[in-house]
C-alpha cells in the first residue's frame, strides 16, 4: 500500500523550538477518532510545513513525542482521505528516544481534497504511550489551461449543401463539446463528443440563406480548465442558374422584370426566384408585322411569370406576316360593319397577307319616309351586301349606293299605276285605267285630272321630276250617268212604239174591211215609224262601249224587265240584248 507519509529514518537534530513553533491547527470537520487513553495529544505532536498541498505535490511532516524512558519507540500513522476511507501506515520503528530531536517525513498529495493525519506511539510491547493531535492538509488540484480550435469547410455553400464544423481540444481529452450555432433564423446548440485526442466534428445542413456563426466550448475537467473557441462563420446562398431569354426571329424586343431587351441575354438567377418576362403580341417593322405565337416551352401567354428551378432557355416565337393597307368606304358616306365592328363613311386598316375579313352594309338605308339609299354593289363589281375578303395586297373598296325617292299614286276609283321607288332626278308618270267611276245611280264619278305633285287631265299625268318624295292623286267629280239618257231614249222608244201600235190597232178596227194590200202598206208605215226608235237604240248601244261590264249588265237587267212586262218590242229587245251582251264581253265580263 502506498502511503502518503514517508518518515525519514535518520534522526535530524532540530531545535525543539521548531516543533513548538508549529502548534496544532484547528480542524474543520471531525478527524479520525484515535484510541482514548487519557493522554491523547498530551505528549505527542504532529505538524506540517503547510496545510495546503498542490495535487501531486508534497510537504514535510514533523513528528515528536516526549521521552518516557523507553529504550525503543514505535509509531503508526493514520490518514483519512477525502472519501472518508482511513489509511494506516505499517508500524514504524524502532526509534530511540528523541530528546531534542524530531522525525521528519514527507506528505504526498495523491488525491485532491482534505486529508486528516495523526499518529500513535507504542513501546516494544505494543503498549500505547500516546496519541498525537490531528492535522488537516488540503490537497488542491491545480488545473492546466486548455485551448480549443474550430473551423468550417467550406465557408460558402448553397441551400441543399452541407458544412463540416471541426475542431480540437488541446491538450487532447475526450469530453462533451457544446457547439453554439447562430443562423439568420435564431440560435441553437448541439453537443458532440471529442475523441481521446481531443478532435471533434459536426455536419450542418443550412436551411436558410445568410451569414451563419459557430462557436465551440467545453466546461473543463479535473485536470483542465474549460475553454471556448472564437466564432467562425460561413455564408449560405441559394443556387444560381443561368436563364437564357431571346426571340425568334432574333432581335425583337422583350421585357424582363420591367426592363427592355432586344438581344438574346443570359441571366443568373437564384433558385426559387420569380421573374416576369413578356413580349408584345404584335410588333411592326415597316409593312412587316411579327405576330407572337408562343414560347418555346409551349406557353402561349405573351406576359408570364417564371420561377427558377434550374438552368432554363426560353425563346419567344413569332410569325412573320406582311401587312397591307386596306381602305373601306361608302358612297355616299354610310354606316358599315367590318368584322362586326361599326364604322361610318371611311376606315383604313392594316391587315396581314392571307387574313380574311367580313364586310357588311345594309341593302336599304331609309333616311325618312319616302327617301332611301339602295345598295347597288361594290367598286370591284361584287353585288353582295355581305362579303368576305382575303387580303392579297393593298386594296380599296367602296360600297355604292343610289339615292331614291318614293312616288305614290292614289285614286279612289279605278286602277292606278306608277307607284314605286325611283332614282333621284328620274322622270315618272302617274296612270289610271278609266275616266269614270261607280256611284249610286243615276250618278257616276268622272275623272277630272291629277293633283298633288302631278299635273294633267289625261289618264297619264304630265312628267313628275323625282327630287324628293312625291304623291299623285286622281281627282274625281260626281255627275249624272250618260246611261240615264239611254234609258230615257228607251222609254221614249217604248212610248212611241206603243203609240204606233195603238194607232195601228185603231186603223185595223176602222178599216177592217180594207184590203190586204192596205194592211201591208199600214205595216210598212209602222216599220217606217219605228225607224226613229232604232236610231235611239243604236245610240244607246254605242254608249255601252264606254261602260264597265258590271254597268252594262245593269242595263241588260232593266231590258229584261221591260221585255217581261211587254213594254218593248221583240225586235228592239233582241237587238239591244245582242248589243249589251257584246258590250259585256268586250269589257272583259262574263254573261
């Protein structure tokens, strides 16, 4: 067993003053309990140069006892360790009486903490002579300074990459190392264990961009004072990719995030960043126009937002179209439609070669009652008011209209003609088919001529100039019917015939005896007397040729009544009937 006290075998002659100069020290806490013999510490003393000793350091011990006339003395030293265990030395000796001498030994601080020591003195027979006082010696561990190193590799990374933090404790020791990590989002800590050589490492996978800081520290141990490294840093950025943007054909303008570009350009953008790119749907260069058809990735929006996920190349695709000037107008100026949109008078367009467009005009445009414009056709000969044209080159088209006015012919009787639309400046005529119109017998309506915008007394009016809406009105006047005179003539004929008949009867009665020759002569006379009646009938029949079929039919009906009543002769009846029937047929009527 290794003991903390080593006593010198040789006696050193030291003044008793030295011993008494180091009185026992008051001890905190109980020392080991020595045997109780009533002489404890009374004639034995133990002391030391220092009551503190560095860990693994030494200090001198001094032991003295009072001589009791023994030839030999033996001692045994007791030491209580910081953990409470008691260590006993072997019995040391024999020692002669000390007289004015002391025993000198060495205390070795092998365990940090308080140590309590005393000794007991015995004779050769083992009889206890005395127990010394108890002293306390504190063994203090003196820690060495430690040092920490720390580094990061690499010191620039992108999101998705990792950083290795490594360092070491010097002198090498295995211990728990705390890493303090300070990111743009806040601070966190992790613990790692260093190897026996003091080396440690840790891998960080950054999740945010910006500047990161790391520091390592350890609390120390029984042998070394804790220490910490300085702050080390590394920067985290998002990945950057090349994005190429251009047009086809090249050299056409485009915008990127509001800035104008015209040449194919390579941009370096962070992953996840968003950018607005755009082009005009139509770009004109002289008579050539470039029409946007879509992007090379299939997107058809002229303005779009892209989010960078990796390298990218985008081309705005355009179709080259030659454009021509197309003029559409009307003569005189009128409203018209082009592709469904209304224009008036004249409109100019710039249309791409091969494009189709629909032109539309109204066939009739009414300005007011009785006045209109009538579509007559296009300047290229097409006569359809609605047409579709395909652009092949410069073009000018005019929709032609003529100005017309309405001529209205009116009459209360008969059939009129001449009504209708006529071109401005035209000469027109009003016509009517008869001079007489029906009225309640014995009256008729007699045509008197034309009124309104027409003049003249004939069935056909004088010329009318169409310089505005016009109206012609037939004028009529009620008069006695000419057939009244025919009827009167018939009645006269009937009366005369009756008179002749009566006269003939009278002669027949008076001259019943006359000869047959005279009778014949009388008949001849009668026939001669009837000749005036026949003239009247002829005039009446000639008058029927100016009447309508219905009017002549009325006279025929009256003739039948007279015949049934016996008021008209048979010859006159047949002759008039034939004339009336012929008149009806000539007037277009039916019997």
